[in-house]
């Protein structure tokens, strides 16, 4: 039986949301989960899950101790300790390092993926 992917997001349980009318340049260090809906340029270091909405455009290297769920566009490398999920119609231009990798149909992924060994 297939595994269930793409965790449904209840925005009331998310600590930070960068709305679609916001553009951010710089480095973000997050201790809790976040939804990106707007534009983000720079780097992201997260201790929790990161959700990249279908409206988001991200040009950043991303490091997460949680999971990264991509519905939008990412240009940059993603290193997520738990998992990376590329959701239908997303685009990722960059390399991925993770323990678990899920890619749905109709995604555009231009890069390499390296899987960590689960200990």
C-alpha cells in the first residue's frame, strides 16, 4: 500500500507565514515551522518543517532539521534531515540531500539527489 504524502497544512497550526505579497532578501533562521507563499532570496536554516506554497518563488539554499515540502519554485540546494517532498507541478533547480525523498508526477527536478543512510 502506498505511503501518504504531502501533509495537509492547517495554517492555524503554523507559526510563521510569509504571504504571497511579500518579498524577502536575506538569511532566515527558523526555530518553528513556516509557510512561504511569497518571494524569498538568500538562505534558510530551519529547525522544523518548511512548506513552500505553489505561489512561492524561492532562490535560496535551504537547510532543515525537519522536512521540506515543495509546491512552488525553488532555485537552490535543499538539505533536509527528515524528508523532501516535491509535489505535483513544482520546480526545483538544485541538489537535494535527505533521508527520505518523494517526487510526485509532473514535477520538474533539475539536480542530483543524495540519500543519507538511516542509522
